[in-house]
């Protein structure tokens, strides 16, 4: 058995080249399986709804699902039928949404909006004491906003975001960097600055109800505010401090931990606008995923929390990778819903093996297979242990193999093999007479509409 199953570690060159595209590493927890780990296919997509305008953000509350598409606020029902609930002044860019007892509040940077849940009416916040905000949070009855370009955060009256007092503000003063994001985490306000993160809580003070927690400063800020989110009882974000940026952090409490490895850090540095990166997170079938889209990258970078390993997600367009179309996630109507830049809303479905009819490419590129002394090795065969016999009636799905002898710079031609017809559960996938090499890298690919999970590669 060769070194084949693993995560993405796209360092490149002679050192490391392994990649898992639309396949994530999953542990076989019983300890009695064929292997300790396998590669599972990500879910396919089915169309749920179409906003007809670019998705900008959404929220689920009290059994109701709201999404902003273009300059419209929509409510969706369980069948994906949308109802227009109001109009915004802007039509592009991310929005932030928070919900209180009676109100849903939307901010887009310069403007704020209040949707009253009982009357289904949307109104703009017109108070002269609304200074704009890119993000909004809700805690203890207050809506919390960030004053752009400053250290200040300011709050609404109890349960009313239209009522703002010019004196109801405070500053994150532990470090003189600007606050660029606010998040409610376990009844604590996380005030992300550019290089540090401060924590505030409800103190019940007469002059201002929030106060800083002394000693809870994190000396890591957030360089891409749209990557900060709560997930799996922790906070995840793309961070930086006074020595540099571009690493992914996770924190439970006030102890940040770097979760990106060297290959992911290097991949992120290739972004054309890392500060504009976005992220979403979701849980499905017991696995939790944190997914980063960074401008200029050809794949979506994904961290799976159980294994602590990364994989990539992508779509194959004209033979080239492009980032996965998902830009945000909501769990509603017992469905895993994703929004996309073109306004379509899809559902992640584990039994689907296409992207709403488009091919779902599953690629595994192995680590380097070389002996310490780089002796030439002969490969009379390569056998792939994966799901077989799952073909839909009448279909003849295939898996393809190719290999490289120079670290992935040049590749052989693709060599197809059938994945077995319906019910051929003992079908074996074997390629023969594969030559010799001192340093062999293997790649297998499946683009057909079929379940494709990999247990091992044997050569």
C-alpha cells in the first residue's frame, strides 16, 4: 500500500504536492475498519430557489428565513418560494444581519434598516446618531454597531434599533487600532480590531451598559472582517497582528490558536485581496466545516474540525479550477442552504453527485512516493479501493488515473477505468504496466454522477 490518502497540503514543488479537491479526510472511528482514514466526497447541489440578484447575506429566526438579494429583502418558505419584504438603498456588497426580540436589523456599511417581524415592514434607520456600520450584533436587548474608521462601537435603545443616543458609545481602548468587526460569542462582545481583539460584557453600568474585560485581550486582530464567525462553539477568523497577517485562527475564550498550516498560509498569500476574503461555516452528518473564499485563489480552502485537516473545494470550468460557488450558508427547513454570487440558492445534498447538473469533480493527488535513496521503482499495477457498483441504471461511470514522475510538473495521459455497473459491488479497479519512477505522484479523478469515496490506493 502506498502513501495515498490524506488532506490537502498544496505546498508545491519537490517537497509536498498532495491535494484533495471536493474530497475531505474522514476518520474511521471504530478502529476496526480497513484503514484509519478515508476520503469522502463533499455533497452535491440541488437548486432550492433563485433570488435573481446576487446573494448578500441571510438569517434564520423563529422558523422564518430571510435573505438579501441585490437591493431586495426576501423571505423564503420551505418550498423556496420567495416573498419580497422591502428595498435597500444598495444592491451589492455583503450585509450583516442581527435579530432581536421584535426586530431584524440589516447594515450595509453606510445604511441601516429595521424589519419589524410582527408587521413585515422594512424601514431605514434615519436617526442622526446612526453613523453607519459594516456589522451589527445583538446582546442583552441592545443592537451594537461599529462606527467606521474608529475605535468606537455604539448601541441602540433596548429592543429598538431606530432609537439611538449620541452618548451611548464606547471605545476599544486596549490598543489604538480601529475596530472592524463585532461578534456576540457566548454573551460576550468580541470587538475585532486590525491587530488586536478586545472583549466586552454587559456590566449594567449607569453611563454605558458594556465594559471591557481586563486581561481578555487577544493580540491577534482580523484582517478580513467577513471571515469572522461562530462555529462549533468557537470563533474562526483570518487574522493578523503587528508582525504580519494571513493565518487562520480559532479561539474558545481568549486563547487564539493557529489552525492553518504552512501550505494554507502560503496559499492565502497568493490572494489578490486578502482583506476581501469571506467565509462561511456549516455542519452536516457530524462534520463541521469552515470555508474560506479569497479573491484570486482558484479553490475554496476548507478546514474540517474533527480531523483538524484542510481540503479544497472547486468547480471544473473549461478544464481549470474555480472556487466553489457557495458564498454563505444557512440551515433552514432541515436543509443545508447556500447562497451564491449570482443569486441562486442551492441545497447541499449528500445523495447528489453533481452541482445542480454540472459535473462535481473529485480529485485526489497523492503525496510524493519515493524511497529515501531515490531508487527507481517499478509499478506493474495501481489499484484503487473505492465505492463501486453504485451506478444509476444504464450508466457506465468511470474513474481516471494519471501520474507524474517529476513532482507534478508533467503528467501522463489520463487512463480511464469503469467504476462498475449497478450491483457490481466486487468490481476491482486496476491499472497495469505503469512504468518506473524515482518519485511518483498519482492523481485520480471522477466527474461522473456517482458516489465516490476512497479508502486506499495500492501500488
